[in-house]
């Protein structure tokens, strides 16, 4: 059996899908790395909403996907940008997602950390920004989850100097009940965050970021770096205070960063581990045995898919993530909150299918093929 896929220049090419999945099974907890998958939300396809409406979420399917990740030993990073935070999911929806997922985590025995931001605001004073962060921090702590202090569009628009960042983050860290994860999301993921930490010069921004951590090392569990620059992450990782983890958010270079070098390694908090959950978990268990070569052998082949999904404009990677979840049978439809299923082209999605199928990511390759053919037919591609 073959399938015709659209390629460059409007041409069609023939692809022969695989027939057997790799199907890694759940296993023991990880021992050498702490690994989170930033998880997507599943839209309610029957809700009568527009792209400007509050998100209509299919809670059963959304929570089922989190149980899938926990079953393979991964932690869930909840209400992050992978969940379309600020791109279809507003704070009211995120708060409900945090409460529901945290309750589900307790029942499943899964690890969960949740995003704390300021998306109630579009701008405002530093006092209003602090209050918005505090409101969200209270929701996460009351839910019993670990807090991830996310970068704030409102703070990026309002701050006039690095000192403003030091003041806001210092205030939040002093009042946090438990150590948090600090999240530095680069402008490739969100253009509104350009110049975060008070400078467009990344060296200067890094110094401010490290100053925040150095002032409160007991309140920082770790930092998540999403700049898609492996060497910059390594350099920053080597400057962190003792006991502060580095969680890679680099969806281009994660195998080498997780494997590490003679001076250290990164843990992981990655959007790509949403579609790659089972094989990523298998790879980390191999790394737990000290087999770095075996780990790289399993994870390196996934990088081509990840780089494809996260290609510019990077912020639309969520479309590919949800698309693969549909093909893999984790949800019954390819509909996204905010109508974001339209954010990637048919050739982009076809290549994502081909790469994922080649990796054996689909538990039922025949189902994935049928769903891909159904999508192609909607675009006028007859098989």
C-alpha cells in the first residue's frame, strides 16, 4: 500500500507507510534525569465557537493524554505554550486546566509543574504585573503543583531596565512556597518576548537572568532555557549555582544537551516530548544505565522530525504536535482551540506524517494512514 503526499512545487510523490510500530512499553521511573513533556490541549470539536471565543476544551481527551505521558514516566508541564497558552487558551481556561490536571496527577501518581504568567493583562504597571503573577502562583500552589514562572509579555512591554526584572522576580521568589522553575522563552517562540531580561543582547540578558537566580538559589529548582542555541545553554548551565538544574527547552539540540558532557548535563522540559513521549522515555531509561551511545542512538533519529515541527515561524509548532496526536489515535479529530489547525501548510503536515511514520511513532500505522488520506482528500488530493 502506498500514499501520495504533496511535495515541493505542487508535485505529488509516493510514500510507502510502515506496517509495524516500535511500540515501547511503560517502564520504571527515571533515575538520571528529570524529564517533563509540555502537553497540548484537545479542543472540543462540537463547540460552536470562533477563533476569538474562549477555548472550548475536551477535558476527557485532554486528561487522557496526560495519563498517557505519566504512564511512560514523563512529568507533565501544564498550561505552557504547548497548551496554546496565549494562543487560544486564556487565563480562565488555563486555570481550569491546572486544577483538573493537578487533581488527575494526584490520582495517577504523576509529576506535574504548571505555568504561572500574566496573561490576564495586556500591559500595565509593575505593580499590576506582580499582582497578576501572584494570582496565578496562588492557583498553582493551591492545586498542589510545582510552579513554572513563565516569561511575561506584559513585563516585556512595561519594564524599562534590567532592574525592573530583578524587582518583579525577586518579589515572586521571596513569596513562593516551594522552589520554582524559571522559564526563559526566546522570541522565536513568542516575538512579544524580544529583549526579555532588559536587553536584546543575549549576553547581557543572561547576566540579569543569573543575577535573579543567584539572589534566591534556595527558591529556584531549575531553569528552562528555550533559545534554540545549544552552546548558549551549555555556557549558562555551567554558571548556575550548585543545586539549580538546567531543563533544556531546545527542541533542535535536545539529545546532546540531555546526554551532557564532562562538566554536566541538562534535564528536560520539552514540547517535542509530547509526540515523542514513549520513545523519549525509552531513551532516558537507556541513559539511566550509563549507556550514552545507546541513548543517542535512540533519540538522535528523532531530531529531524523535531526540527521540522519547530521550523520558523516556531510558535506554530503546536499545530504539528496536535496533528500527530490525531494521527496516533490520542484524539478523534484535528481541531485546535483558536482554529490553529490552519497554521501549517499541507506539505508541512505531509512531511511531519512521513517523518513520524518512519520513526514508528504511530501505535496503529494503518489508522494514521487512513487519517492522513482523509485529510489529503479534503485538500483535493485523490489517492
